[in-house]
């Protein structure tokens, strides 16, 4: 799971063009939205597309995304349980 967490951090940084952020700057339990990494709703849409494209996970309920995208840990756990790719 550690490899998946690092992969997610790298994808988040690349996908969302987070300049001056490295994977080591993102703790596994840091909030991705709000006070944590400071992502917004547009970023959430990008993450939803990434889950579908890279892991074969389709999110149909926006409320589901809110719990999945709390942190890198919650994303990695969800991907591990639901990935089709």
C-alpha cells in the first residue's frame, strides 16, 4: 500500500500542477481539501477522472467522493478495495 500512496501523491502533484510540492510534503493523513492541501471542487473532478482512467473506478455519487478524497490514506484504501485495473 505504501507504493500506491506514493503513486497517488505523485499523480495528485502532476495532475493538479502543484508547483513547489513534493510527495514528502504530503502526509498520508493530511486533508486534501480545505485546511490541508487546499484542493477545490475543480480538483475533485480531476481526481474523479483519474480514478476512472487509471484504476477503473467510476464514482457515481458525489457524496461518495467526499469521503474517498479525505486523505491519501482514504484514497489508497478505496482504490485497493475497488480497483478494476
